[in-house]
């Protein structure tokens, strides 16, 4: 009887650990979401606390995590698409959980980038397409990506990065930025490259990777305890049979 109770308790603890781990993953984690909001650079368009910036606010927006995932994968309007390799569904849920923990802003005004009084047409386009949210006037990006590596800035390079982006930069379709518009932006970037000397890599350059989601401590403890009880019960049974 005692052995059966021991085994049942072990199974219950193991299942409890697995179930709480699954529930944790599906619901999202506020602390993890806060970190991801920074590292995935969502703050650049949507504001440091989701209050809105170059794009609308996300704090307390009342949407479901499934709606967030759908928007990230197949966005409406001007937002570009992010792949699962860039931001996973679980990471989106974590950021959603974080943003829902924040109060919705009472007002919002779209942030505008100062392009000067006589801007290059390519910079005007970059501002309209919200490229400036991450790249600003592109000086740091061009220095690090092209000038320091002795690479040429041309239309082909810009189109390649838009359609098959490296690192965290999202994908822009031709409907969002046409090849002709990419050529205009490339022409502006060439003027930036021509004016630059050596410089350090920008601190805000998007990078891939980062810590993966981890099992919460309570779930892990339950799983370990359940597995230990089952293992010790099996060991005692084998010893008796021997």
C-alpha cells in the first residue's frame, strides 16, 4: 500500500510540474516579456513602455496573444513581418503579457523624425517607411555595415536586406517598399557612406539570439521531485525482487 501511495504521489508531482510549465509557457511571462521588448527592439516603434512612438501603442491594448502572433507573422498596414527564427510565438506571448500588465496610454501622437529643411528624397522615404525608428539617419549602420567592411552601398544590397534580412531586421515586401523606392533609399545611403570615416559599431544594432525560455522554478522542482520519487520507488522494487 505504501509503495503504491509513493508511486501515485510521484506521478502527481511529475504531472503537476509538466502542467504548470505548459500553463506558464502559454500564458507568457511579464519579466521575460519586459526583457524581450528591449532586446527585440519593439520599443523602437512602439515606445519604451508600449506607449507608442513611430507606430501605435501596444500597452494594455486588450488584444489576445493570438492576435499579436497573427500581426507579427502577417502584419497589416506598414508593419513588416518577423519570422519565427527572429521572434518565437512564445516570445510574442511573453511580450504580450508584459504589455497587458501596463496601463493603456490616454493619448497618442505619432512620433516624427527630424529630416531637416531640404532632405534627400531617400531620407524622406526612409522616414515614411519608419526605417528611421531603428536606423535614425543611418550614419552608424552604414559605417558599421559598409564603410568599415569596405562594402559598396547600392540598390541591390538594399533590396537584398529588405527581402531577405539578416539578424533582427524584419522582412519588407515589395508592396511595403518597392524596388524603385529601395533605389531612392540606396541613393541617400550612398551620400551617407561618402561622408563617413571610421567609427565604432552602433550600440543599438539589432542582434539575433538571446536566452531561450526556461521552465519556471516551481515547475522544475515538481518535475524533479516526481521523477525522484518514481525512480526511488522503482529502485526499491528491483531490490526486493533481487
